C-alpha cells in the first residue's frame, strides 16, 4: 500500500464525539501508570513484587517521555495548532502532564525511601548510603573503585576549550564543581556513571554483609555514590566543591522516510545510531540537593524548562530495583507458577520429551485436525503449544512451507531457530520481520540477517504500515491434498513475555482461515491488493468497518425490542469513531462492558450518553495483553480474538488480524475468561466519568476474587486430565 493510500485510509469519516465526552489520551496513560504505582504501594503485594512495580512505573515513564512527550514538544516547536479530540493544544497537554506527574513522582520516591527501603532492611536486604558504611566496607569499596571502576571513567571538563559534552539518553551523571585553589574560579565537569558496564549496585562480599553483628541476605551501595566519594582520584590536585547526580531523557523515537529508503534495514540501522546518541532532551531528573547554579546551567545547555525538571530526594532511577527481585527469597514474591500443558497436547509433548518419533495420528497436526485448539498463556504453556506447533512443522517431512510474522521475539528464540531448521530441511520459509517494532528494532535486524543467511525469505513489511499481526501458516501435504494449519494470536512469538503477558492463540485447520492467511501473506510479501476475506478481519482493509457494523448490529437488536450486549477486552481504547458508535449503542440500551488495561478515552456512566457502559482495568501479576470481542447477536453469539486494539494506529496504520472463534466449546471458554475478568474485586479498577479510577474491594463479606489467581486455579486441573 502506498503512503498516499495509507494516509487516506488513516483519516476515515468518523462520528462526532463532543470534547467533554473524550478523555485525553496522554492523561489517561498517566492514570494507567498511577495504577501501576499503586501495586508498588499496596502492602497486599509481596515485597519484591512491589519493587518490580516500582521499576515498571519508572521504565514506563522513560518510554512515555522518549516518545509521547517528545512528540508533543516537537509539535509545540512546529507551532502545531490542531486540537486533540478533547480540545487540548500540545502546550496544554505538556502543562497538564507536568501538573499531574510531578506529585506522582514525589510520591513514588517518598514511598520507596520511607516505606520500602526500611522494609527491605527488615528482611535482610540492605541498600545502604555511603555515609552508613563502616571502615572495613569503605576500604573494600575504595579498592574496588581503584581496580575496576576508576579505569572506566572519563571526566569531561567544561570550559572555553572543552565544549559542553553530549550526554546520552537515559544516562546517569555526576555534575562536579571544582576549583584549582581556594581563590580560583569554579569549574564545571561531568562524570558519566557507567551503568552499561558496571552493575548499578556494588554488592559486598558475604564476609562484609552484616548488620548489628548478624549476616544479611544482600547488602550493597549505589555505584554513583562509590564514584562520588572517590572523585579526588579523577581530579587530583583540585578542590571538590560539590557534586550532584542527574539523569537525562531524550527523544528516542525513530523517524524513517520509508519511500526514500532504498534499503529499509539500512535506514533503520542509521536511525538507531542516532537514537543511541539521542535527540533533544525532554526531561532531566536531578537530586534535590543540586545547587541552583548547577541546575540553571544544565537547563540552559540542554534547553530545558522548569516543567522538564523532576527533583528526586533519594535513590534515582528506581528502574534498577528490578535486579533485586532475583534474590532467592520466594516468601517475598508471588507464589511460583509453571504453565500447564494443554490436555489435548499432553501425549504429543510426552513423546517429544521421550525422543519418540511422532507418527500420523499422535502428532500436533492430528490434534488440530480433530478440533480447533485455544491456548491461553501464561496459564497454558507457550513452549508446549505454539512453539511445539512451529518446531514440529520445521521437521515434519510432509510440511512444505511455513509463513510467519515476527513483531517482537526473544533473544534466544526457539521459534527463530525452528524456522532456520525448516529452511535447512528444504522447506519454503517466508518470514515478515517488522523492523519498526519500537525499541526492538535492533533485535529484529539481527534476527532478520540471521534468517536471511540460512535461506529464509525475509521481508520487512509494507511502506507506511507496521505489521503487528501475530500469525503463522503451515502448508502440509496429506495424501493427495494440501491442508493448511494456522495460528492466529493476540501476543508476540516470544517465549519470555509469554510467561509474563496474558495472551490467546487459536490453532486451527479450517479451510477458510487457511485460505485467508494465504491471501494475507501474499498481501504482505507480494503485490496482492486483497480487499476481502472469508473469515479474518484484517486492518487496514475491513477490520474498522466490520467492528463498527458489529456494534451497530447490537443497536438494531435493541431497536427491534431485543437485548444487546457487548464485552470487549483490549489494551487501549482511543479511536473516536469506535467511541462514538459505543455511545450510540449505550443510548440504544445496549449493555456494554469494556476491559481496558491501559488508555481509555471513553467516559462511562454519563447520562444520557454512556450510562450503559462500564469500564474496568485489571493491573496485577500478569500484563493483560489479550484482545477478546464478544457480541450477543440475539443469542447467536460471536467471539473474536486478535492483535488489534481499538486505536487509530491499529485500525488504520497497522496490519492486524482478528479471527472469529467458531467452535462452541472454545467460545464458552472465552466467555468464561471474560466473566472472570469482570468479577475481579482485587486487581480491578473502575473508570469514573471524570477520568479517575477507583479500585474494587470485596463488599459485604464476599470473598476476594483475583482474576489471575482464578485463571491459574482453572488451569491447574489440566495437569491431571
């Protein structure tokens, strides 16, 4: 699809949404991250899991500034005057973000310093400040500094002969003020804290890990404090006046003119090099003790305003707390969970584990031929289902071809290795690797090159569109016929995230799905301009129109005197046309429940606009990533799963695939998942008409219901089936 066509498609005629009925996208995202922070503060969350959520909150903010805030700043610089659907200018959004986020960040750091840090110490985890160390510990750190850290440091002076240094994105730095003598002028220098080559926390050996004369589990000091207390080695003969810690965030979004790039892979590699150097600064975190003169100098050099500065009183960059979660303290973590083998694949996995050659009738293809299979990760094992499907296809002598889309995959991907094996076995293997998967571009480039070197046909998607669909097509010779097996999922082919994200996948050999995926892959790899599909809903072709028509069908049911019901589960709901149509449905008395983990721009509960719409967000042990769409259809219920959220980018600017789930038993399974999610009173938050969220709690003595715990319990019996 040409960029002109993609652009035209991305601006459909949409129904009108009044500004006051639309929640700002960026502010809704901040509310999502507030819910993440709550999990770090909630004392019902195990201690090391609270550190995990502290880390995720910080990591989320990094990406938010690198992408979303950077875009807003670019719009302000370009004097963009277009208003958002809720009526805000780019400058107003930046002001609102600052007003909401500054107190949230203060709350995060205060809670860590006053609550979590002491509680960690109570459990034998001591994150110390340098001033708290005894003489023996200081001597150990001095020796470590001299032998390991000092040789890797590069102090950079700033004076007429030394220009202000470039500071890389997300770098942690010490701003040092020095003098040659008591009477000399002050000079400024910067020392980068090299967290890319040294761990953030310098851990003491066992013999030095003691508190009140008793051994403890873990004891360490932040790397920047070790450097700061040895600055005289970096500036011999100088007087260290003061030092301050700061951390910089830069614009890190890629800008690739695809139609101008003869080689998309090369173009993205060049942009990645620019990202590492960093774009313009968008945020600076500083220690609260930083002198005003140093603060002003940094702001001037980096062209930052007061709203871009975030003061931290205590440990900076709490993202690094994630490393402490690996400590061997299971009592401070969520109970362990091992994904179960789907019962119908139990025998196949046992034979594979024994090394027994699979024969027709006891292989994964025989299982799928008998009946469609729905898998739900991480409750169902990804390795024992999706990976099994692809690895078996790679070695099955009857498989002729494998076609697949890769958006994000793990660094040691068994699936990529299986594709290489398949190519080496003489099968036709075609893989669409999406090079524009944000922050995974470099990983995907490496895999693309490795795949190409082994004979796999690699394509990089369509100009102007990201390929976000999660699909696999396996073509198999069976007697005198060709049969096509498919996997259509909601999540990436990534064995690591499959243990952390909730996702669904459908394995099927339905003829119409196989034919649709054949057409879809021809669209992705060739010059096909397929405009119709038998079963699949494909963006940007028919997904938007079909979703709107499914909502409108429920409206018509209500207008004819019947009931209407919609349940939709997704990551984000942003699209104005979808929101306007849902408002129409609510006003026609369609009952609507939305399960939206992250951004939701729809306002529920407004009379008479949306009083029949309820929205919840579930934030807990697993990242809710699956997309499920349920339409009552006057008793002839239809359910769909797929890769697309209800966002303009998913409906108009990405290639997405959503499949119906037509097997009655599997449809019931999906309805049960939705019912469990809607019943959650532990991790569920209800969106209020004003855009805030209120967490549910058990009422009137009812038991606590955590959707994730309930789904684990539901999966457990499968082990013995």
